[in-house]
C-alpha cells in the first residue's frame, strides 16, 4: 500500500472528567499542557506523527465545542479535516464518522486511530509496533489493536485475551472485555493472560466499514446516507441529523467484543493514557516521601500525594497519605488519589451549585 493511502485519525472529543477541576467542559485535558512541556496533549499527539505523515493525512474528530481549540492548537490541519460532532456519542460514532469521510476521500485508505491523550516514552519502539500492526491489517477484514502489559488491576481499560500461536507478533484476540469491574480486573491481572487495550487501532478503512455494516448496521446505514454530503457545504447539516439518530456506544462494545477478526500486537514502549490524576502521579517525579508537588507547599507527615497548585499560592499540608490536592481557578479539590470513579459524582454535584464550576 502506498504511503499516501495512510491516514491518522486523532480522537479529541472527550471531556476529561477524571482530571477535573483542571480539565473543564470548555477546555478538557487534551487541550491542556499537563506535563509542562509547552505543548498540549493534542499537540504532542500531532507532533508524534507529523514527521511521518503529511498534513492532508490527518483527520481530527472533536466535539463542536472544541472546533476553535483544535484550529488554534493545530493550525497545520485544514478545516475540512476537522470533523465536528454535534453531540457526544462515544467512540463508535467518532470512528464511523472518520471512516465514512475517509471512504469518500480515498477508497484505498489504511487508517491509524489514535487517542489524543497518550504519552509514549519510546517512540522508536512505538512505531515498530505500528509497523507490525500495519502488516497485520493488510489482510482485508483484520482489525488490529496495540496491547499493553498491565502492571495493576485497572478498571479504566479494556482487557484483551489472545492466542499465543506460532511466534507470530500479530496475535488473534480470544476475548475482548471493555472496562471490567475491579474483581474481574484482578482476575485478569493474576492470570497473566491479558493485556490492556491501548485504544490505538490500525485497519484498512474498508475493513472497519464492513465491521460496522455487520455489527452496527443501524449506524452504518446512517453514515452511508451521508456519502453525498461529505466534503460539501451540507456536511454539518447532515451530521446534525445523523447524530440525533445514532446510539451512544463505544467501539469496544459495538464491534471489538463481537468480531472474530480482531488481532493484537504487543507494545512495549513506555505508555500511559494520562486518563486520570493517578496516571499523571505515576509518571511524575517524586520527593523522598513519594509526593509530587506542582507549586509551593510545606508538607508535614505527608506522603504519596499529588499536589497541584497555582504558582502564587502557598499550601501547608499535614497528616495526609494517598491524597490529591488540586487548586484550579474557582475549585479546590481534596480527595483520595486513585478513586477516579467518584469524579463523575463530584462534577455532577458541583454543576448543581453552579455550572461555572465544571
């Protein structure tokens, strides 16, 4: 396949609720410089691929609220390659939208799907894994994901069980389970037979469209009707109608858990999806008491904490272990580090007081 037939789809429509209160509805985590590098997570994702792919090969899928942020942070991407979702309908819809748009642009396309919030420490090893995935995806019908060996029982990821056959680096997936509960995640971890789904996928565009037609025919039918509108002035009008008709479903539930043509390439390149404060704490530098401090703080009898403060504020903390302290604009959050499942409740309750808090 010619290199010009390859496309990178960056999914950038999430709300980043597990990074609240720094991540807000009007500017979620992918548009923030969480690592202090001078580049946002979205820009770092683009930077990772820009030396390999040309500007026309990028597609960014985002929510209508963030169209301006994408244009501001990625001026290299032409406006017609920023696909704007009028409503949040999860990853199946985002990927379907990109797939049917690419179908009109290039019927021979092979597509790389990338989240906008991942951190890759060894990019050479990352691209080596992608090359293997591209080879595995060259067979029509194959859907290939990058798997990551788990180091803890985490309920934020999908888990992949795979066949260990013939030394082939492209492994056939045996079972695919999206975001299990903690008990099941522990079982998966203890078995040693499962890897995390990284959310990075490679496939021929025709392969994923065939999978939508087989496993999500109602969604496929809606987007198929949009073929005459893509790349025209009526594209957004069509999407407004289309998104009122389709269901909120992840690509994991909609296709990957059901298809018998899913494959996995094991990635060993230093990976974090930066999905939560816990993930950021895990990769951050720590002092002798295993605290990470962003800002000015005096700590006493305090350990294993992540502290994120404005530069003009001094905070004095005594007697805390495994806590997150995040002071951002009009919200001060103090809670147990690693209990991200409670964040949705925090945000919902804060919104009841004033929408400006979220």
